[in-house]
C-alpha cells in the first residue's frame, strides 16, 4: 500500500469492503494520479472525462485520479464522492477474486460495485430498455451504453437483487459463473440460484421501482 494523503479514507474503505465480503484480500495497491495526464500515462490510453478510477484486476492495482482535480478534469463527479469511488474499485478486485477471473456480465460487475459502495443512491434514471440485462452484458454492449444509462441501470438493478436475495446468493452467482460468458448460460445459473430468470427479475425490479 502506497502511503498518501487519502490513507484514512482508503483504510476505512478497505476494512468496510473486506467485512462486507467476509474475507480480506492482501496487498491491493492503490495509486493516485496527480492529474489526468498522469492518469492516462498510468493506464496507457486516453480516458473519457467521466473516468476517475480503474483497476488492474489480476495485478490488484487500483488507479485513481486525485479528487482535487475532479472539479476541473472530471466535472461530472463531486470530490466528496471519493470514498465511494475507492469502495467501487475495491469491489471490482473482490469480485474478480471470487469469480477466479471468470467473466461475469458487465451489469453485475459494475452493478455490484455501485450497489455496495452505495453509489446507486446518487443516480436518477427514467428510461429502461426492454431486456436490459441482455444489452448491458458484454464489454462491447456495455461500452456502447456508458453514456446512456448503463451505470445507473446496473447499480439500481443489482441493488434490488442484493436487497432481495442477500450477499450470500450474489456471491454464489459470481462463484458459479461459467468459464465462458453467454447470456443464456448465465441466465441458467441465475435461475438455479435465485429461482427466476433474468427477464422475470427485470420485471419484478421495474414493478418495485418507486
Ligand atoms: Zn467500475
């Protein structure tokens, strides 16, 4: 762990996420980039304005853009949400550990991070596509919708599942995910564990929205 000015926030987040999952992953490295140019250098690519956190899942390294720069370099984020971002990225590392690197659908991967970090509380959304789990599953599908509600839908839906079925079932879902992702293959696992398939769960979720 690199010592830095956000050490207390990071330690709190690490403890909270470890407690939540019921085990602790050691040696997660967190690197804070001073500005976007440095952040892009660390990631080795250009980034969109909304990107402020990223993880190298296998190496267990989290890259964050210093929240002091957010007002200028990431105006869609509020600097006080930094602790939520740390939790979000930690959840990704824990999820990847649980799945043993097997691919899980993007809506669940991102949704879990947003549900556990409580980022779902900050979202506001009015449009839901029909069968959205089939449109937010692969990285290709997901990337086409990051500007049109992918994160908020994933956060809210996963929060719903998590609230209704509990962390134990969600952990099972991640652990029993097949070695190769396909919508139907994953849907079968969902049915086996939660007793309903994805389209039924989407319907339940929409009926329960406030
Ligand atoms: Zn994420």
